C-alpha cells in the first residue's frame, strides 16, 4: 500500500500542471525533447501518433511509443501501422508538454519534461529530458499491460545514409542504450539546416523490470512488462552526449556540465534519476508561477504564448564556459542563417533571461564583448556574430549592422545592470561601451543606408526605429555613467540623448503617426525600440509619441496581427509584443496580442513557432524554432 501511495504521489507531481492549468493554445508544434539546437524534437501534428517526431529542421527524429493492454497493442507516439490510441488532450507548459490517451480500457498520461530552471546552471546544462508515464484503468479493474519505447538511429546523424553504431550497457541502477555515427567527426560540420553527427544519443531507464535491447535497423528499444495491474507510473530518460559542443576562437569547448572533462554522461543520467522526484515538483511549481505571473502581466493568451516560447528560446542556445572562465550561452540562428552568438538575436531574446537569471543574459553577450576586447574585432561598433554554429572563430555574416549592434549591446548591458541592481558589468566593459556610444552619437540620429535587425527587409536609410535604438542606447549609456559616478559623462550624454529625441519627434512626425523613414511621408512602422524608454525609466520621448503610435497601430491590424511596417503584410512576433508593451492599458495590449495568439492557434504551418509570419493569411514567411521568442517576456519586465 505504501509503495502504491508513493507511486501515486510521484505521478501526480509529474502530471499536475496539465490537470491544474491546461492551456487552450493549439501549438503549431509541440516541444517534446529540447536539449540544445542539435537535440530538438517536436510533434508537428495535432495528435502525437499522427506522424513521427521531427527535428526543428523538419527532418524525422522517430521516437515511438506503444502500450499493450490485454494483448492489444496501441500506438500512442510516432507514425506507423496498427491500432492507435485516442488522444484526449495536448498541453504545453513552460518546462513540460503533457498528453493523455485512452488505450482501450485504460488511460495513459505522458509528460515530456525538460527541467530548464534557469536559476540552476548545472541543471539547464544537463543534457537529459524525462518522459513520465502514468497508466490507470478506467474500469478500476486489473489489466495485463506492457509499455515500449523505440528510438531511431536518426537521432545521431545528419543524413540517413550515415553509418551508425549502437550499444547497451548498465551503469548503477540504470540500463543505457546509445546510438551514434561510426565516423565521429567531432565539430566537423557547421551550418543552418544540419544535425549533429558526433556524440551519442541515449535512452535510459531503471534496469529493474526493463527489457533493453537493440532492435532491427538499430532501433533502441526499452520495454516494461507490468503484468496484471491496476495502476503503473514511471519514467524513461532521453539524453545526448555531444563530447565537445563548440569551437571558440580555435579552442574546442566541452558542454558546461562537463567543462572540466571529469564527468561522464552516465553521471548525468544517475543525477537525473536521483533528482527526478524533486525536479517534478520544482518544474510543476515553476510552470504554475510562470502562468500566474504572465497572466497577471498580460492576460491568459499572453501567458500561453510565454509558456510555448520558454523551451523554444532556451534550447536554441548552448551553455559552455570560455577559456577565460566566462559563462557563454551561445545561440544558433535556427532556420535563418545558422550564425552563432548573433547580437541582433541576443537583443530580442534577452527579456526571458533578464527576467529569470540576468547572469545568463550576460552569458549571451560575453563572447561578443570578448571579440572586440581581445583585438580580434577592431571596428568601432560590435560584430554581427561570432561565426556559424558551432564554430565561433569570428564573424561570417557578409555585412555589418553598425547602429543596430552598437545600440543592442549598450541597451542590453544597461538592462543587465538594471536587473542585477549592480553596475559592475558596465564598469567591466566601460572602455568598449564608450567607443560604441561615441559611434552612435555621431551616426545614430539619422542612420545612413544600412541593415537593421530586420535585415530580411533589406538596406534602407533614415530608419526612424533604428534611430530610436541609438537614442535609447545613448540614454542608457548616460544612466550607466551616472550610476558609476561619472557625472560629467552622464550629464553630457543625457543632454545629447534628449536633444536627439526632440529632433526625432520633429523629423519623424507624419500627423497622426510617425514615419518609417524620416524622408518619406505616408509611411509607418512599429517603433518597438521605444519600449526601453519605459523599462529603463529613461523618459527620453514624450509619452504622447507611444500613445499616438498605439492608436495608429490599431487601425492597421490584420486578422493575424500588426504588420512590421507599411511595405509588406508580414510581421515579427517578438516585435509585436515589444510594441504592445508600450500600451498603457490592457485593452490596447490585447488588441495587438490576441491576433498573434490566433495566428499560432490557427496556422497551417506545423513548425516550431516562426517569428516571421504573414498577418493576413495563416502562413509563416520564414524562420522557425529561434531563440528570439524569449522577447515575449518583455511585458513581464
């Protein structure tokens, strides 16, 4: 009886989020296994059994599940033949995706948990996810049941034609199955639409009661035969040992969890097994709190978008430690160009990390500071990126974004200090920040023909929103100078930022709104960069500017949201949330957020959230699975 009660309590912890606060958003794709940009598996369908899981690139990552009840086999996960279960619901919380099924006379509940709790760096680096299960007969009578999971060797290759090797071993209380390429060309492949083909993918389970084997075609098979039972619960684990994660200015870096080279993947699985009960409770508590806080900040639909964005943003990074001892959270530009540590991806992604651990916001841009301060990058503004993932040997993007990246780095530094209640990070990088601020002072008010973060829209000059970024950055620089006791610099730059803001208002005025470019009347654009005026308390622009813009935006809404500007029907979802955050009441915030929620709920493109989509039809324009959805959390700042 005690054993049964314990099992029930653990099972409740694993599935409590879905019971207590199930979300109504139908995700365009459901996060299943989310570890890093390489190990990223999604269900791109309404039902978990409609088709196999997919990597964010949409290549197949088969992971299949079967429950046999009284001799009848039901497939509840992955594609294939035979009898399917009946799915009852799918639900996405911040750290967990939950499903429920009926399999004949029993109910099966699944929870896919990535314990990405950002106050614990060791934990978010641990490359292990959980698949929890609970099986309860609906007729309250015993049934003979067995559960089986199968994983394909495709989890460890870039292309299906690569030769793989599989292995089985026991380690402590666990049995582990692994698969990987025979060649093991570590860090030998870079680019966007590629998958890891070094290191090893694992399925693991407690060896007691588990039949672990290598099946036909190299499939990893874990099976548990429960016999005749009224209720069963448990978990298996999925993980990946990439051995080395990135190359950073010529040096190979191990993942953060093994930065000293003294730990093994077996250690990670053993720790994951030991921590399971505690982590289920911690994840449950975090999921609930995130939903409460986000709902309080922006309403139910906003909260559901944040829950879906959480794992997507974090998993698009890799946590490592630099040879200089600095923490690095290196992003990959998924399905845009594959760059690593892109500054204008860090900028929109940052609110999530500013909210939950500003040290990780530092980690996102530490490498970009190092690039300049090491003398490798010598221009008077920051680089665009550090290379092409996973090789961070220097910028590979073909052009620069001078005002964009200088503004981004200065604003993010100020935001980090603001959230840490310490100005030490700014002091550490003061000389570099000063170089960038001087550049913006000279060239920021009326930018020449150059790219901004919305580079897909092309080069153009006199960009009013880019000008706002430069002005906000100068105000932020003045704020940091004041906090560091540099009174003369603070007074000088604050006065200049205010002078430029006043000029901006006159130059951009177009009657009932403000222009896309200073030189073209009849144009408009989202002025999302102005949100920092509010968050950092800079107050450089009259409040009437944001109010005028919000009122105008409401006249330009399409069924799925507010276009980025007057040139096209597409938008950027991160910028919609930033723009909406400038609103001063819930009604105006909802007016911009609700159509965006509708897009993700109705889009026919079943992919991890795209941040670049059309506002008049339910289709994305480009991008998917990118870290920038962390920008949704800006309202919570």
